[in-house]
């Protein structure tokens, strides 16, 4: 299943997404972690030092390979060059699975084993940072397009996860990628600024039937909880308190997940249970229709002009993405 963590900058969404990822991995649940934030900190939160994190392969740099692989033998896609971030799969496309091996993962993913977490593994992929060369000529969506394309071609099942640390603020909703998730967790501090994006997020999510729950962070007591309930109502799912464990991690003194405070471990259990329940409600037909909807909008807005092709012809009207991919021969 696909999970997104969103929130205002500084809310702690990277910290909580990394905790949830480690929580899953510790239980030997297959998990792919994706850093889609303009500030790339998920690798460090999962235990890499700064030098290691800086050397992670960029999905953006591998976009030609990703397109070529996913295109497969789909006759509706004339060339990899005509694929855009919203191109949907169809008959002949190669689909990704969370546990599979393929050229995309070999080029873009690094396997991590967080120390002391029971031997579980995490596959980490990153969009790549916004570089000086991008200034004035590219928007950050040129980086996250690789993530959106992979999510469109991912046939995932329950008890396996993709967890995406999204870019901060309402920019998470600036493309159709926000409809790709079974559950979106909005991380909010108990302050006016902390909850300021909630109403906007809720309206976007409601319009497209996207499940959204608020996760309080840095909550110090009943008054903080009451404030969050007053501001976000029934959208408040659970809350994480102040954490010595997190403070130690931020100082570069990591601890094992078993040492996390009991109340915060309980909050992680709530996130997992909520994600499981959301997956049970997934409608593959609607999921595919939303994918097509945003593709046609992007094609008309800019895609046709950029590629010189009628991208509406990439839509396979009889295709519905399902839980398991059909076997496709992979290139050597």
C-alpha cells in the first residue's frame, strides 16, 4: 500500500515518516522509502551519515531508464521520450512490485538495515536535491515526476508498503501525485502555524476521495491535544509526544527502535492499523480513473506541446491497474 507523509516545513514529517518506515521494517514488512522532499533528509533520518546520503542515486537522473523500462511493449506509447510524469500504464507496460527486482530498483534504490531494529530491510529511493543548475530553469516537480511515474506503474498489495516523505506545504498537492496514496498522514504541531495547512489539505483530499488523517507531533500534554482537537476535529488520529529518543537521533546518537517511548510506539501501531484499514477500501477502478484524469489534464495543459504528440492516445480504455502485475520479460 502507498502512504504519504505531508505537513508544514519543520513539523517533523521526515522524522515521523522515518519512524514509521523503521517500525514496518522491524516487523519484516516489505517497505520502500521514497524521499520526495525538496530538502533531502530521509536518508539521514534512516541512519545514513551526510556523506552517504549525498551519494544516493537520484531518481531524477535515471528518468530515461525509468521511462524506457516502464514503457515495455505498450503500443500506445510511441517512444520513451513521449512519456510524461502522468503517463498511465496499459497493455504491454511493465509494472513494478514492491518486492521485485528490476532495472529501476537496481539503478535507484539502496538497501538499508537500520541497526538494532531486528534485521529488517528498507529500500530507499530519493528524487535528488534541487541543484544550482536547476535554478531559474526547472521546478521541483521535474524531480518528483519520476516518483509519480513509478507510483502510476506500481501494482502493490497489502502487507507491503511504499512510504513517501512529500515536500513541505501545500505544494504536495500541486500535481496529481496526491491521489496515488491509500493514506495521507498530515503531521501537525499544536500551534496556529502547525495546523494552518489542514483546511487546505482537507479540501483537496475530500474533492478526490483521498483519506487524510492528522498526526499530532511534539505534543506536551492534554492542553496540546485539546488544541489539536479543536482545530482539526475528527481528523486527529493520534499524537507523538516530546521524545528523548528523537532528540538523541537529531544529535547523531541513534538508539534502537525498541528504546522509543512506549506511547510513541503505540502511535506507530495506530498508523499501521489505519493504513491497513485504508487499503481495504481501495477501489482499483477509481484509482485508475483518477490517474487518467490527471494525465489528460497535463496532456492538454503542457504535455502535448512539449512532446509534439497527442498524449490522450496513451490512455488504454480497457486497462485497470490491479494488485498484481502480469508477468513481463525484463531486459538483461
